[in-house]
C-alpha cells in the first residue's frame, strides 16, 4: 500500500515498479481512491479477485485474509 499527497509521484512509482515485475509470477491491482474505507478496500480487492464480499467489515477482512493466504499457498 502506498499513500501520499497529490502530485508526489505515487502513480509514476507504481507504474515503474509494475514494469519490473515478472508478469507470469505476479498479479497486481492499482486502486486509486482517496475516499476508500477499510471495508470498501477489502470489498474492492475481493471483487477484483473474482469473489463476492460479505456486507460486514469483520467478515470482509477475514475473507480478504483467507483469499490472500489461498493465493500464496497456490503459488508456493
């Protein structure tokens, strides 16, 4: 996660970093939303990974953590 004031070069840095990633081994998502709450963040990530998120934040967080752990285990 990267945060900072507008115009500080966050997008430029993310794009430069993404170009260096091995596309067959990594997946990245660029989410740019200054009003994103934790609940909306979890939901957005889950949706981008093809999952339907729950309505409660605590359940969303658990789904998010489980999803990331599952992805990690698949790529071991």
